[in-house]
C-alpha cells in the first residue's frame, strides 16, 4: 500500500507546480498513516469551504476582501487554530486530522489556507520561512505575508525581521528577509511535512513509523545522503543489520568526505560484524 501511495505522490509532484493540488499531496501523506483514507471526500470538504466563501464574496472581490473573509470564516466561524498544547502530535501534520480536529501547526494550517484560497482564485504560495511556515499572496504594489498559525495575521517586513532575529540571533537586514520569502514548490512543502513527521517519530522513539517516513523521503529523493544515513541508523536500532549496512555504505559512496564519515565507517565495521554473526 505505502509503495503505491508514494508512487501516486511522486507522480502528483512531477506535474508543473501550478498543476499540483497541495491539499491532495498532503492527504496522500496522511494516507500512509490511514490506509483507508477517503482523499476525495476531504478535498470535497475543502471545496465546500471555498464555495461558502465565494457565495459571500460575490463576483469581483479584492484580494484583501478575500483574505479577510477567509480569516473570519476559517479561524473564527469554523474555529481552525494552533495546537500549542500538543504541537508535536503527528495528527497536527495529517491534513485529514486537521480538518476533523480543526487544530494544526504552521505548515498544515498553511496548506489548508492555500487550498481554500486557490479555489477562490488567490495566487497563494507557501513560504519555508526559518522555524515557521508562512503564506504569501501578491497584491498591488507588492506581496502580503500571512501567518495561518496565528489566525491569518498579516506580517510586515519589520515583523519578519523580528521573528528571524529571535530564531537565529544577530542583526537581520530587510534584504535577508526578502530573500527568504521565495515561494516553496509543492515538493518542498511535502518534504518539509515528511521531515516534520520524521522528527516527531524519532523524538517519540516510534522507530517503525520513522522508518516508513524515511522510506518515502528516500524514494522521492534517492540522493538525499543525510536521509539515507538516518534510515541506516533507524535500521540499526531495529536490528535490521544488513539494511543498515547497505545504507551506511551507500551514504559513504555518495559522500566520502562527509564530516561524519569516520563515525559512519565505524558503524559499517560494526554492521559487518553483526551480519557475519547472522550467517
């Protein structure tokens, strides 16, 4: 099942960016956890949200009117919001759970926001801002940056400077912030979601779940050396020594001068010993 899902996801993300339904991609990720997930039904629910808004907005709303209506409807009427108490709950990443529980984290709430807004004709794009995923939308004379995690609040350049300063320290110029507002391609968004899940599962010692996510990541990016190494570590923890050995050797073949190459070589020696014992 997971192989077919990852193939569907890979095929979806191979389309041109403007033809990728980001919500569908996110729901395919969730289907890895929920094999019987009805993806079309959840896409229909998102469409229903957009239909309600379209009826309220009329024929020719401005971008600002559309954004204001979305914020009122999604965050006030429907009650979508941030799950600060259980931030690292995997359900906050799975879009079906976000739609059911109406709680999420920056990236999942942003995916929902983008999905609804694009159905209203808004040119919304995700932004992989350091430490906190955001949404941007072109308006006359520039762009507006929106934070769905905080109820769709609009962020000024000064707000973004402050956030980045708090995240990385030191002085942050307006030019640096502007460079970080580049739109994230759908593939980048999905990879960030998968890496979030990987981190959550590893933190919770849910190694089989972490391995399943790593399989997806590596299948989508076969030359992601760090992910191959990390999969090897998980295999080792699960005592799948031959698979761990293969990943460590593959990592060193791709990146022989890696900063941690000596440590990985030590793991290779240990895995070779373990596989001999198995024989």
